[in-house]
């Protein structure tokens, strides 16, 4: 049976363990050198070596298997300050050794906890030094030999190199993370723009007739009330053309539905060429099309309808080798007091279209003005 893989070690635990091991090795040499200078017993030297060898491993085990490694490591850094203070007191406060230990005990917590880390570690350092001094009877000897002073300065330089390296790595990691974050934000923004574009396309497709590319009846039902309200507010005319391709069923029956589809596309293209960008052009259903003309009175609308009728008559559709002559009948209605409602306006144009067919097709008929008025809308 395969044993489970150990959990990943927290980055702070790994970093501090590496630094403790490296610094403890140099501190062991420094402390033993100071003990030799003060003619301390051999047992004290052995104890110092054992302490600095085991101490980093013990703290590493505590942090690695703690439920909250970062919190455990914070406690360990406080213990570092306390124990370094104890060593200062035990060594009788040698000046250069004390300076090296004070700096190494107080600077590192600043990286993790800022000013609070400095003052906490400084307070623990003082408490540890007082405790160590009590153990040795409160003796104070600030002198250090030249070798110990050199070792102290070497340790201090070594510690600062380690601290600078960690700060550089942290800064590099932060820069990389910010770079990755910016890249992720750009990617996310691009994806959001693509999603918005696709959503807009889907909304547009829902309002378009897939065969002709014109707007469909759903769009007409949504836009015509708005255009009527705008015309009423601006006191401007608005007209509607409703056209139906003459004898379209014969095109399908004789030449097939593909030919009929091409005929519808041909009519749609021709209408688009003869309308303004402000006009609303829709496939109304089957072979019927609607053109809404804002700002155009019925007389001009009838003229435009006849221009469109003439162009369609003069421009047959083509499907392969087939030439399909086409004509259309038009009903024209404008906004009046009686035809201000969308349904009534379309109904008036439809009635005029029916009259155009009854009169023989391929013609334009204006709606009569005698519609019964609707209630106010």
C-alpha cells in the first residue's frame, strides 16, 4: 500500500528553517569563541553547540505540523528574540556579540509584522537578557577580543546578506505575481469583451430574420411603439409601407423553395438599397415586408413606395440560370389621430395592401383616413 505524500511545507516555515540553520551554525562558532575567551567550562561550550544544533530542528518540527503554520512560525520568531536575549545575558553582555544578536533578533520580525514585530522582539530580547543575567549573577563584561569582534561582524554581515536575499526574493515574487495578475486581468477583460460581443450578437440574431438578414417581427413590435412615441413628442409625421411579393407561391411551386428563398433575399437587398439608415426595415412574415419611415408624410411615403415598386419590377431576381421577374403590391399608411396605435397603423397599411391586390397588384395604395379612433394610449 502506497503511503500518502506529506503535505507541502508552508513557504515561511521553509524559509525560516533554512535561515535558522545557517545562522545557528555561525552563532555556535561565535558563542563558543566568546566562551573560550571568558574561560567558561567545557560543559558550557558543549551545551552551546548542542543548543544551536537542535534548536532550529525543534522549531521546524513545531511549525511544520502545526494546524496553522504561519501562526506557529510567528511564535517561533518571538522565541528567537527571547532566546537570543538569554544568550546575551549568559555571555555577560559582550558588546559586539550583543549588537549582532540584537540586530538579528529584531530585524527579521519586521519583514512579517512591521513596527509591531520590531517592538515585540525588542521587548522579548530585553526580557531574555535579564533572565540570562540573573542566571549568571548579573555580571556585565562589554569587552570582546579581536577574533570574537571579527566573528561578530562576520555573522552580522552574513545575516544581513541572508535578510537581503530573502527580501529580494520576496520582492521578485511580488513583481512576478503582479505581472501575472495584470496578465490575468487582461485575459479576463478580453474574455469578458468577447462574452459581451457574443451576447450582443445573440441578441441581434434573436431580432434578425436568418434568411434575409433584416430585422424580424419581434424587433418591429418592440421598436414601432418607440418610434410612434418619438414622432408624437416631436410632432413629426411617420409612415409605414407594407409590401407583399405578387404571386410568390408560384415561384415556390414552379421553381422550388430555394428559388423562393433567393427571391426573398433579392427583395430584401433591394429594399435596403432604397431606404435610409433611420428607416426600420423588417420581414413581416412569409413574403411580406414592412418599412417604417420616421419623419416622412404619407404623400412622400407613397412616392418612395412607387420608386421601390418600379425598381423591383425592373430588377428581376436570379437563381442560377433562372431569371425570376418579381413585382410587389404596397399599402401605405401614416400616423393620424385615428391611426396612432401600432396595431391600428399596421392594420391600416394592411388594408391598403389588400386593396392594392384587389385592384390588380403591382401598385401602391394609400390607406383611407376614415378609421374609427382608438382610445388614448
